[in-house]
C-alpha cells in the first residue's frame, strides 16, 4: 500500500490517463526543480511531489491559512478502501459506480444528458458502511478525497468555517477529480427551525449552499478552465429527516444504506475470520447468522473482536506463559458469550423510520 509518512499526503487522481491535468501539471513542474521541505510536500498516488505552499498560492480569493488547513487536515491520505473491502451493498456500489466512478474515469462518455450528478446522499442507520463506501468511491475513481464532518465545521472550526468552506470548494476544483465527503450532513443542512441554530451556523450553511451552487453553475459554463464536472459533494447521514427540504432536493441521488442482510453478514464475518484460527462449521455459521439478525456492520465487527478475545480471557494470567500455537481456536460459544454484551445498536423503531424515509425520498428500492 502506498502509505506515506504523516508529513506527506497521498493525493489520488493524478494518474488517470483520460484526465486533463493542466491545473496540477503547473504545480508539479514548478516544484520539481527545487527541494520541497517535508511538511510542505504532497505526494500524489503516481509519486508526483507537489508543494502545498504553491497549491495554496495558486488559488485566488481564498484565505491562505484556511486552504492550508484543508490540505493538512481534510485531504485524506493513505489507507485506501476498495470495493472488495466492503461486504455486500451491491446495489449501493452499482449506483455509486454509475453516478460517480464511471463518469470520473470516462468524462468523455458522460456529458450532456449523461452529465454526472453533483450531489449524492448516503443515508441509513449508523455503522452500515457509508463512510467506507465514500472512501472506496474516492479510491476507485482516483479522486482527491476531502473528508470533513459537518459537526466539526459547526464546532471545532466555528468562526473560521466560512473561510474553510470557501477554501474547501476552491481546492476541490483545483485538484479535480475530487470528492467532498461531508459526514453528518444533517448538522450542516438541518431544518431552519431546529433548536440551537444560531447566526453562525446559518452563515456556514449558506456559504456551503452558495459554493455548491457555484459549482453547478460553473459546470454549466464552458470557459472556467477547471475540471468542475468532476467535483462531487457526497454526504452521509444517520438522520435524513433532519435535512431541510431545499437542501435535500439538491441531492439528486439519495441512496439508502440498509442494515446488512444475511448474505452480507456472512461475507463480513468470513472476512473477519479469514486470518483467525476457528472451528466454526457450516451449521455454526448458520446459527451465528440467525443470532446476528438486526446487527449493523460495525456491530458485527465489535462482536467478532470481542469473541476473538474469548480464548485469551479464559487463560487469565496463564496467558503470559502460553505459546501462541497453544491458544485454542475460536468457537461458536465465544460468539454466544459475547452476544451477552454486544447488542444490535439500531432499534426496530428507528429502522422502520429509515425504511419509511427511503420509500418516500430514496432513489431506489
Ligand atoms: P457509517 O459511516 O455508516 O456509520 P462506517 O462506514 O464508518 O459506518 O463503518 C463502521 C465500521 O463498521 C467499519 O469501519 C467496518 O469495520 C464496519 N462495517 C460497516 N459496514 C461494513 C461492510 N458493509 N463491510 C465491512 N465492514 C463494515
């Protein structure tokens, strides 16, 4: 894997042969002839070294400190997620490929009527793989991935947030193809009458909507010289009903990410147990799948981690003297024990609410 030191950031999206790399080319050539200090370096997936300082300097009308903060904290580096790391969710993957990945990789095929959407919403219960999907989309579409949690915009960065939002969109345009992933979007685009919506958060929300509209307008015009067609706002929420009507309509696609079905739970458990000694038979697996009905993906990960501790727990202090090869394999009973503490985190009631919302506002099924 292409993991860099924390001083470096891995940018993707510069190695796509079909891409018009004009913008980044300038930056790349201008930095190759001199030594770029470590904390100023950005390394693209194809190994190209760029200077953050020069990227920032190339932006117009953007607060430099904010842009720098985006490059340091918001652009995601290393640790790529690929489609095959995500169990199940075939429908969501298919929809994301069609809406984002193919258009980003083959912009020549996706113009005019086939122009890609500029906003997509992933909604569903917590821990079902929304963030993983967003990361996989960025990897598979070879895009620069900007990941920000909306609640940090309205808390941690409050005061700086408007500048940050402006810098975020400018950088995403400069470094296109780009995915702007906004987690907990409901806290940014919540309904107006929501408790606690103060003047500051209203301003950030407006700035976000304005920048997003500008993107759409720029994409409609031809002469920007930027690759705005390939900048997408991908958002996730566990509270889709908290998004205000106008904002919701801007997400042309709204993809439901449901709790994992039996097959998906099976695939995930198999992956989790792949490198673990265990004695689970087909019959045990079936029993386990019955027992994990209603579990989210993250509940299943938590359960498997806890169960894997079973063989060590029963050793107590003897663990310190036991050879690794003598540790007994994992059994169904370890899972059964862990099920006493690890319970499904999504209630039937809230599940029903998601299903209902999906029926009314979802893009499919
Ligand atoms: P969300 O964004 O929907 O709240 P995440 O994508 O952050 O959920 O998933 C949380 C964790 O749960 C992941 O890091 C992973 O361990 C596990 N997980 C959730 N869904 C899946 C899945 N479909 N396949 C594999 N792991 C999953």
